[in-house]
C-alpha cells in the first residue's frame, strides 16, 4: 500500500448517512481563525486547577480556545541601552497583565534555525497577585517535526518553536530569552537569537466533559451535534466505536482479533485493545487542522516521547493540556495537526492524537527523519529527572502491544527504518531499531527524558507479554 492522502470530505459524506450533522454556515476563513485566536474564553476558572470554578456547572458545550501572540523586544540590561535591536542577545516580554491562558511557548520565523540560549517565563495565577518563580522552557524542539522535504515541512507555514510549557490558568506573564554560547551568556557579535521571536499564550478553552474512561457508554446526546470536520475525524474509527463516540472501548484479545486491522498477508500479533479517549473525547476543535488525513504504509516502530511541557498538571486537566498542545502545534508552529499519534497522561489514560484513525498508519510529526512507517507516543510531562508513573508505563505497553500487533510487529523485537534525514543518520540510511524505541534512538535529543528512556526495557517486556510472547 502506497503512502497516500485521504480526503475527509468523502468520509464525512459516509458519516452523514448515519448521523444528522449541523454544518457551519460557511467554512472558517484564515481571517476568521486569526480573529478568533484573539478572543479569550469567558468561563470562570479555578486559578489553581484551570478547570471551571467551584460551584460552576461544567458546560457540555465546548468553548473555543484562543492564542495571544506577542512580539519580543530587546531587554535593557542595567546601565545599558537597546543598541542590539532585534538582534540583541537578550529579548523578552516585560511583566504585564494579559487575557487568560494556560500554556506558553516561543516561536520564530525560520524552522531550520535553532534557538541557542535560555528561555524563562514567570506567570501570575488568574485572579490573584501571586507570581510564580522563573521556569525554564525547553528550547530543543526541532527534532519533533515533520520529515525534511515532506509536504508538511515545506508548506511555508512552519516556524521554529520551543516546546510548550503548561503553567495553569494565568493572566499575567513575563519572559526573558538570553542567547548563549557554550553555556555562557552571549554578547553582541558572538551569538544572536533567531529573528521574529514571539511569545505564544494559549488558552485551551473548555471541552465537553467526557465520562470516566472505561465507565461505559457516553450520553453523546448531551453534546453539540457533530460538525462535518468532527464527523470525518470520528468516522475513520467507525469499525471500532459509534460515530461521535468519546472513547473507543477496551477489547479482550479474542474480541480484538475479530476487529484486527492487519495488512493483507500479515499475521497480526493480536493483543487486547486498551480504552482510548477519542479526539472528540478530549475536545479537539477539528476546524483547526488540515482537512485531509495523511497516511504511511504501515507501523513498524513506536517512538516514545515526552511532551516536555512540565509535570504541574492533574489528570483531570490532561484534556486541557492536549487541546493546548494541539492549538500550539497547528496555529503557532504551523503543523497540519497535533504531531503525536497518541498521548498518555500520568494516570495512564490513552488519548487519540493526530486524526486519521487509531488503528490506521497515520503519518505523524514526532520524530524528524523517521515519521514514515512509525507512530509517536508521547507521555504528557517532562521526564528528565522525574520518574514516569507506573500507570503511564503500563499505558505505553498496552497501547504499543495492540497497535504494533495490528501490523505484525513483535513488541520486543528489532526492525529497520530508512532515515528521511536528521542529525544522527543521513537521508536514505537503513537503521536497525528496537520496535519500541525512544525518540533519542532516531535523533540526537534528550527526549523522552532519561527517566522515561530507562523504562523502555520494561515497556518492551510488558508489551510482548500482552502479545502473548
């Protein structure tokens, strides 16, 4: 099967036969999206959790998120001036009040330019006078991207970016970005920062409240009717769950075998299917992504990542974190959709990532150079020194055992992928990899963090047991 693009329009037509749709009066234009990105959600929030305030009933109608984009300006050192201009080795955003947001990141013009420096942010909790201390934002993020020379990479919309950082509901911000060379603060003429630096402040909005994972059928009648885009994203999972479902239910190995989506001629290594929260379940605004779904041939390798977005979130906030990452990837970074194929929170809940069908070989943008014939699984959080929870480790094992098994891949085995180009392997080189690998196995990066990477052996063994091997 060749790599191909599938139009969601055709899928939507099929979906319309089984569920009445509420169609928008007209497609949202880029100008409309840009305008909407400046509007903040008016829902009262708890400043500690970022969820609706205590005593406020949570609406089943989603409220749109927003993105504020603020250009950085040179910062004036003590006794100095702004002589550096846009090329100054220290830029930032002075302390100020802003509309509500929960995630921050920094973007710049050229995606091929690396930000060599330190990015720090401090925020004020919504409705309080309490400011956080300075928090570091992970600057090394270019390895999470579409492959070089791919259509997604060459779209003209992609920008350089840091990893996003979850800070919780906030209404004040201060940012500083300092150029560094060899871990020392730069001086003019030695090291400058990328051009076009902007601070992105993301409000995830409010998603429809899903039922507890694995808690039975959702009452989807209480939700807003599906739009055409939402119907298309749901219809590609039609063999696994009803149209508009908030989750794809777990199946035993025997039940999963009956629904196996293995390639023709490939003997599936069937494992039980875990419960998966759908895009509708976490509240994806399907109008943000590109309408077409992009597929690769098969799934031979699962790359494990961390989102590097910090660990200061609760499991009840995970859907909000994912909506923020999705908005940041699409509107701020310029990708076609969220980059990861799946995400897993610290409680082990599994979420559908990039649209196209959880059992299908969806092309992601997660491991630069190795997005073809692979999938990306990201644990929400930062796992350099923080140990991943046992529930998250088990979630990775269950998901990879099932998904890799659909394509005949042995969870504790090895295979070959051909590099699309990166800083470890030249384009065209065939690379022998573990079927369950860490991001750093395909690209020189810290991802998925030392602590999570050290658990990959356990994950492979567990996944193989789920495959009865």
